């Protein structure tokens, strides 16, 4: 009975009513269960074909070895049976359905119903060590591997979500090494117990793809860990293109749970927030409109992608930037430091520095919605500085609400300053209210730009253009007599040069680097009349070109055809063609309406000259000095009285005339006029004529004119009134009581309405006189040229007068003339307001006859009377230009015989006086002497 059976079978078929074997795990399990029984019964078994339940076996078994081959498994091994244990020293076990080859030792403990395996395995291209501890119901395994390429074989044993599978089998590629992997297998239910699985692996020279739309990362090594249904990928020296991403990893939570499973992608980088990073972010639909071109960024981004599409992806991130050059579209700025926090589609920009060239330095806090690409927040502006050569804007330490729009372009709103910034190809700044920037702008203050709106286009701090409207101007300029307080303008600033033009091109301002500002004005007036109207303490250094403009200096306005003006801090120089002049001057008989002038202006003094120096004008404080050569000076007594605003007026002139009221012309070779607030002085010289007028502070007037010739007087009245002669005038008093005297020598009056009427009257009167008396008188007048219808010759004469401006009266207190043939002796009043005359004049005539008779004692008395003359009185009255005359000449003529008879009766007494020497002819007054 101790003998065992020896079986040699070529073919045997067996059909079992039990279920069939479906895989190699079940098959090897059954084989191991049957092996002890077979070894007890059989000494040796050799079955070439054993058909059982659809499986075909080849079996070789003896005490030293076993060989088994069927469609699931191939076993070739030495056998060592010890007590209740069978040890298989495997040549190989090959599980055909899973392509697994095992090389090692199997220890079968039938008493404890355990199986242990120690050895190697090979699965496809994977080789490694394997340890198995199995009971009847459970198998524990532990394995490692040498390098291999893919984990896809696990798909046959584990069902995973497509995202998890992508990370397990597709997203990670490289040389995989399984450091350890262990777990348990339920032999009863033929399934892996997932919770027991634990493992570690590494992948060298890996390629990892975070997303199908993103290039794979190059990773030196990936450390993979699986524990408690969590699979993690730790990346060693990962690089995305050239961007290092050290510290990045991927974790798959709840790997095997469809409902709870999610992929966590952690991206870390100490690099710029460049386009490579943006490609990854955009693949996960995260759009941060900021690109970093230089500097340092500590980037931490977490993306959690759930298996279920019904769940939203979670995005968390933190970007710390330092010394960064950042671009928003084409707009670049620097940031010393800042923090960007990502919370799904909301990006919080925290305490981030913002510095644009030398213009803007601010700390920004913003909340950006990556879906709408709009942001709200605030900015603390440490400095907003814009300048060319001069400071334009300097804002410090203000806070303002901030709104940004990153759709296509970058739009920034500074609500506190009512300013919008648009970043496209250039930086466009729209300032709605300049008054909000006025406190921060030296340019606005210096130029009194208190309000308005301005649009700027900035390429950089040295290259910008602008357009807008400014108001609150306080410049001494006007147009159509209206001060220009607002202006529409446009211009540019480029590398120290700038140009500003008004929209109507009437004003243009230019400046080249290190050069004087140039201003061109057309139809614009400059008013320097009121120094107090300008806030400027001194003039800026500016060159001004004027066309068709007015220059107003104090009370004087100069209409400029064209002019060049150079403003310096303390003085203004100008060179101008002046038109439309309203000067009381004539040149060559024509009003002076245009002049070519040059000069200078300070706040204390103005000097103006013509090019040939025939007119010089100096205005200094309250003084005005004029020097003329060859000009006629026009003076209107009605207009000029009281119009002079200067306290001191000085005029010197050569070869210049004074034309009064466009009618009376005063010739002069040299003229000097000094007008003071309380005194006046005039000195005129023409040939030998010398005239002086003085008025003192007490309104006392003193006039002296000597050696005045008829030429001078005729020129005054623009007609030949006098011929030859010499004249003297003396006057003293005040304007309302001026007494004067005119002395005449050897003059002939040729054209005077009063004398004409008198002379005509005298020529018609002798017919009424006794012919005996008339004949010698007429003969004397004809032979001596005393008077005729063409004039009246005055040997000598004087006129005493009193003038009152207040009464508008000229009183002729005494008028005496001695002429050949007739003398005048009279007085009268001239009403200057009506230009009428009332006078009584005695005419003394028949002078030749009187001379003859007057030489005969007694006879002269009988015929001529006490005064030894023949006379009559006339009344002259009416308009000065054509006075009327009434006379008593006829009455006097008829009374002559009566008077002669009367004197005849008195003549004996006169004769006695003569004889006694009491009536000496030598004591008689000359007949032709003017009466005092």
C-alpha cells in the first residue's frame, strides 16, 4: 500500500459539472490545491493531453519536478516536499492570460493553508522582484521593478475615471521605476482590494503634460506615490520650455472614486509671469492680462479638476513679484514688489508697486474679474510726475479709486482726478477737469491754466501729444477786445521740444531744447496796461511774433501790422510795423498812420524809436518824453484838455509845427514843451521869433513873445493877414484874468474883416466932408501909402487886453494904432463863445491937413480944436468874420462949422496964451502918437 501509482497517459478527457476556470489566477490556485493530493497518490505522472472543462493540460510530475502547461499557465519547477510543505524552486511560472512570468521559489504550507512566493517577475517590458503571501482567500503582494515605459497594463485590473487614466497612462511619460508596490488581492472574489494598495515609483527623463493644449514639461525625475487612494506626482527639476517649475506636483485625490475623484495640479515657479506660464493658465481658462518680462516671481498655482464635469474647476494661486518689468498688452511698467492672488475667476492684486518710467510711482490694490477683464480698486499715488524741461505735473501721496478694463486695451479710471487712462499702442490720458490737477502742476500754475479738459497721448515721458481746452487763463492777451480766458489747443512735447497751437491757429507756441520759447500771434492783442492783472512777478523769456495785433502799454494802444517782441525777465524788446495809428502827428502833410518802430519796455520804462530816429518816445513811471524831427503836432483844445494821464509830459521838436484845431499853425525851428501836474512851460523859436509860455503851480501865467514876424502870424491863420513888421506880446495873470499887451511896429494889415469894413467905410466918407478940407488929406494918403482897399499900414501900435476863459471873453481895454493917413483909438469886447464883437473905435484922419493947420497958432485951435486933430467914433459889432459898423461921421461933419465958430469966439484968449508963451507948440502931443 505504500507504493504509489505511475501514470503515463497520452490523452484523457474529463468533464466536470462545476464551473469552468476563467483565468490564470483561478487555475494556479486549483493546481496548487491539487498538488499535495496528486503527490500522495502518484509517484510519477506523465499526461501529454489532459482535457478538462475546456482546458487542456500537459502534466509531468514526480518527486523532483513538476511541469504543467495549459491555456492559462505554464509551470516548470523543482519540487521539495518537507512534511506538510511543498517548496517549488521555479524554473518559471508563466501566466499566459496576463503575460506574467515568475521566477523564484514557492513555499506551500498545506497545514496552515499558506503560499509564499519570493522571486522575480516579468510583465511585458517590466521586470522586477515579487513577493506574495497568500491564504486560501487572500493574497498579499509586494513588488518593485526595473525601468519600464508605461503603466497601461494596470488598466486591465483597475477601473479609473478618464482624467485619472490620463494622468496614470498618458500625461506622464518616461523611464518608470517601481520602487515598491504592495497590496492585497481577494482570491474569493477575484479582485484587488484598492484600499490596501500602496506604492512608490520614479520616472526619469520624464515628459509631463498638464493639458492636451499645452506642451509637455521636461522633468528630470518624477517621484510617484500612491497611498490611501491618492496618487501623487512630485516633479524634480521640471521645466516648461525654458521656465523652471521646481516644486510643482500633481495629486489625484480619491483615485478610484468617480464621484469624489479630482486631479490637483500644483504649479510652482520662480520665474517671470511670461508667455509660457500664460499658455498653461489659458489652457485652464485662466486669463491674467499681465505679462512679466523681467524680475522675479514666486508663482504658486493650484488647479483642482474634478472627474465629474458637473463640478466646477477650482483655481487658487499666488504670485509674488519683485523688481519686475510688467507689460499689459504693449504698455510696460515696473513693480518693485507685489502680490497677485487668484481665486477662481477673481484675481486680487495686493499692495503691488506700479512705476511707469519716471512718471508714475504708485501702490495698487485691485480686484480683477478674468471673465469680464474688468477691475476695481484703489491706487495710492506716491508720485505722478510729468515733465519736459519744466515740471508739468507733480502729484504726491494721494489716494484715488481705480477702475481698469483689459478688454483688447487697458483702460484705467482715476475717479478722484476725473482722469481716464487708455493703454493701447500709446498711453492715452483723458483729463476731464484740469482744476483737480491745478494744485499739483507748476505748468498749470505758472500759466494760470485753472480749468478745462485735456487729452494726452504719451509714448514716453519725452514724447507726448495733447489736445484740449484750457480755461481760467490770466494772460495779457485778448481778441476782439475780449480777454482770452479759455483756449482750444493741441500740441506735442518731444525730447525737450514742444509746440502748442490754438485750434484756430491764431496762437502758436514753439520751443526747442535749451532755446527760448517762441510765440506767434495772429489777430491777438497783448495788454500790458495793468501790471496787477498778471500773477507773473517778471516776464518769462519768450520771443513773440505778432501779425495784425494790438500792443497795449498803459493808456497807449499800438496796432501792429507785424512785430517781433523779445521778452526777458526784466525787459521787453520789440521791433514792429505799427498801423492804424491815432497820433496827433502829421508828416509831409499827411496823418501819421503807420510807423516802423523799435524799442523796449520794462515795468518802469518804455522806449520807442523810429528807424531814422525822427520820433523818440520814452515813458517812465508818470513821465512821458517825446522827441520829434520834421513832424506837425496836432492839438485840439476841445479834445486834449484834461486827457493826459501822465503827470509829467516833455516834448522837444525840431522843424515841427503846432497845428491847433486843424486850423491854426505855429511854425517852429525848435520847440520845447514841459507839462507838469501843476505847471506848464512852452518855448518856441522860429527864425528870430522867440515865444515863452509859463504857468506856475498857483495857476499864474506869464507869456512873452519877441521879434515875432508877420510870416509866423500869417502861418497861424493860414492866410496873409500881415505884411512885414515886428510884434511883441506880453501877458500876465491867470487863465480867467489874463492881462496882456501887444506891441506892433511897421506892419501892414492886409486881410482882416474889421479893418476891411473900416477902410471901405473911410473911402466912402470924404464926399460928406467939406471939399476944402478933404483934398489935402486924400492927396496925403495916396502919396504916403497910409491905407487903401488892399490894406492898412501901422507905423506903431499897441493893444491892451484882458482874457477870461471862465467868461469866454476877450476884453480889448485899449487899442491904439498910428498909421499914415488914419489912426485908431478904441476898446471893445469879444464874446468867444459866440465869436461876436462889441467895440467903439475912434478914427483919426485928415492927418495931412491937420499937420499944416496945426503948425499955425490960433488957427489950429479954430479949425482942429484942443486935440489938434479931426476924429470920429464908430461902433463895430456883430460876427467877427463880418462885423457891422455904425458911425457919427455925418453928424460930426455938419457940426464942424459950428465948432469952428465957437472956437473963433474963444481964440483971442488962446492967442493971448500963445503970446504969453503958455501955449507952446512944443508941448503939444504929436498928432500921430498912440494914446496911452
